[in-house]
């Protein structure tokens, strides 16, 4: 066997080895891709679950806030109405204006 034949034989062997290595690498990449897709799918399910839970908590919190806000605003409106009625009465001289203590009692009672 001459040098050219030996070199060609060695080159063919390297080509076959590289082809086999490339096939193993492609198979490993396919497997890694499948595993990565599964991992991403699980993460997305977790994100959707967490987002749904955050939505439920936020809606519940907003409902509680609005419920409390409505009652507080109603109490403020009643207190303001009482104050305004007292001011009108005092202005027109129909009745003495309520003292600070009476006003506090009315506001607390309204709340």
C-alpha cells in the first residue's frame, strides 16, 4: 500500500467517524430539544396557574376594597349632610348650631 492509499483510507475512516459523531450530536440535540420543550410547557402551566391565582386574589381584594370604600364614602356623605343641615339651620336662625362634641357624636353615629 502506498502513501496515497494509506492517507485515503485514513481520511475515509475520519469521515465515517465524523459522520457517526454528527449523527450522535444530532440525536442528542433532538433529545435535548424534546426535554426543553417539556420543561417550557411545565413552566407555562405554572405561569398560567400563578396568573389565575393572582387574578382571583386581586379581584377579591378589589371587591373588599370597593365594599369598604362604599361604606366609608356613605358615612362621609351622611356626616357632610348632617353638617350642612346644621349650618343651614344656624344660618337661618332656626336652631342653634351643633357644638363640636355633638357633631362628633353625629358623625360617629352615621359611620
